[in-house]
C-alpha cells in the first residue's frame, strides 16, 4: 500500500493533505473562502440559520427547514435543571473557554423537543449542545457579574437572544446584524487546528460530546482562536498607531509573534478580515512588518475584536463566541467524517535513542 509506506514529513503538518472534505474550501493563494461552494461574501448576506443549515447538511434550506433549525436552536437552548446546577457550582473567575470545555460534555444532550427528528441520533445530540453553547456563555457571564442565570427568550434568532441574555437588554437590529455577519465568518474553516482535533476525536468513534469538546480545547490557544482576545489586548497595549511601528520592530527583534497577524493558509489576504473593515492601526503594523521583510497581514482575529467590543462583549469572551459559531463547523465535520470513517493515526519521526 503506497500510502502506508509514504514518508511525508512536514513540521506542523504544513502542506500535508490529511483528509477529504466537501464542507469548505480555503484557497489561501487567492484569498478565497467558500462554504459548500458559496463564497463568504454572499454568505454574510444570509440568515445565520440558513448558513448553519448549508454548512451542516450541504444544501440550501427551504423556508420550512430554515424555520425548523431556528426553532431547534431556540427551544433546545434551554438549560436543564442539572445544567444550571453545573454552571452555578463553578467558580466565577474561570476563563469562559475553561467553562465551555468543562461543562459541554456534562450537559444534558437529549433533545427536549421533537424537532428535526430525521437527523441521526448522535448528530441531533450534537445540535442540542450547539444550541446550548450561547446559553452557557451568556449564563456564565451573568453569574460572574453576580447576577442570576438569564431567562430563556422564547422565539427569535439564536444570536439576538444571545445578545439579550449576555448584555441584559434587547439588542438593536444593527447589533444583531453585526454579530450575525461576524459569526457567519467564523462558522467553518476546513482543517484548522480545532476542527482537525475534532475530526481526530471523531475518528475514534468517541461520542459527539467529546468531539465538540476537543474543538473547544484546541480553539482556546493563542495561535488559534485565542488570538482574538490576545490581539485586542495587544492593540490596547500599543495604544495608538503612532507608536505601533516601534512596537512591532522591537517585538520582531525579540522573535515575538504579533497576535492577529499571519496565517498558515492565507499568505497575502485573509478574506474574512477584508470583510471586517480594516482599521487604521493595521497599516502601521503591516508597514513595520514589511520593512522587516515579512509579508504578513492582519487575519480575521485582528478586526473581530473591534466589532465584538462595540457590541459590549468583553475580550475574555471573544473566543467563547468564536466557539459558539465554530461548533456548527465541528458538528458538520463530525457528520461528514462518520459517513466514511477511518481512525486518524499518523506516524511519528522517531528521533530518540
Ligand atoms: C497563524 C500562525 C500560527 C501561522 O503559523 P505558521 O504557519 O507556522 O507561520 P510561519 O512560521 O510559517 O511564519 C512564517 C514567518 O513569519 C513569521 N510570523 C508568522 N506569523 C507572525 C506573527 N503573527 N508575528 C510575527 N511574525 C510572524 C514567523 O515567525 C516566520 O518567520 P521566520 O521565517 O523568520 O521564522 C502565525 O502566523 C501566528 O502565530 N500568528 C499570530 C496568532 C494568530 O493571529 N492566530 C490566528 C490565526 S487566524
């Protein structure tokens, strides 16, 4: 078997094809991203639930399907009694990503409704967890402020309800629209570290709870999803564009990494960042990088913080919001990979004695 005898080795699996997917396509050389063949420029004009359906099941939903998913995400977002006990028993000074990783596999994942019964039983459980993630994030935020867990908001969109629960007041249409666009851009991104981690766990036939939890763990890291929080903290530390070039020059001299800059696949432009309105400070950062001979540009994490901050989301919750959207992508990969499963088990290059 040729594949088994292959000796391909690349640090960080750079350039290595590790599996097949029809969910999204990252064309790094031309700065293009599509979900199920549809470019993100068109996707951000759609409803969140329509994009979620497309990513999960590969077809554009009709009105009834879209309504069913919207209702599912709303109805199944209700935390069970034991979910509430779990959340309220946690220390209130944890990072939101720790809360998600700890709580997610222990939540009640059995659907409380009859909605979307046609789905595979395990995928349906996964979708319950996807529905509950916003309730966990908003609930933990309220608890950490010393408030009670927010009440369920019947009806409405998942993201609108999330903003109501998270901030404690009904959001404007403009806020919901801004969050929707940002979250659509974060739903899916092929074999990024978190999704690959989820696929590895899925390939062992571990339950869907463990699959989603693996995605959360990987996403938390600064080189991956955690870059959103780190990028905003770094921009705040820099303070203003005038001092940015000196900051960057010093950082690069120390071989440091600028958070929210660079990407494994997008070497010139991150199409998601392009859609999230460039800010002035990027020009200063990128100019200083170019002088050092590095072609590095802001990625999606660099701008997302500004959008989230304007919506009243503190930076320590940025990555948890990322997980809310990306959990849809992880579930899509769970469904896809189980259709033709083989355990993921690469070789190591042994360098010991
Ligand atoms: C995203 C990231 C992890 C990709 O890593 P990677 O594919 O291994 O990148 P590479 O190591 O091939 O980078 C090539 C060169 O650019 C440098 N570089 C890459 N990203 C950099 C950054 N953000 N700041 C400074 N230098 C950077 C590398 O140090 C390397 O320099 P060298 O050739 O002098 O050693 C990396 O760009 C990074 O750490 N970015 C900051 C974190 C971030 O924003 N992550 C979110 C991604 S959406």
